[in-house]
C-alpha cells in the first residue's frame, strides 16, 4: 500500500519556533535563575513534529516523471536584474487597484 499524505510547509513550523522564542523568556518570570520549561516543552513539541514528518517522508517512494524534467528544464531562468524589472510592474498594478478600494 503506497504512503499517502500532504507535505506541510516548513515555514509554518519555523514561524512557530520564532514566535515562541520571541514571546517567552528563557527563564521563569518569578525567578530569573529557573529555566522556563514551558517554553522548552513547546519548542520540543514542534521539533518532534518535524522529526516525525521527516521519518514519514523517508517511507515515500516517488517515481520520477519522464515528462516533467524536460518541461522543468525548459523554463527560462531570470537573473536578479530581470526580476527587479518585472517587480515594479506588479507593484504598480496592485497600487492602482488599491487606490480605488
């Protein structure tokens, strides 16, 4: 039976870790000499979830798609200056739409 599931976005976990780190102190509020185990427990839970997902991903058997690589490799790659030229056009369009809202 093939393994099925979704691939979660790693950025969500990293954001959670950053929010915990910035919101909670490393030491307990009532005594700066005591470790804040609540903060470390929350960090541990997130890291455990990431570890479990990595273990589950090792069980996936993904067969390469012969049609994908030629299409993927044919996509033109733009350099930084080309991307910079494209971006103001996008931003200008959004700015005009936002000005009417």
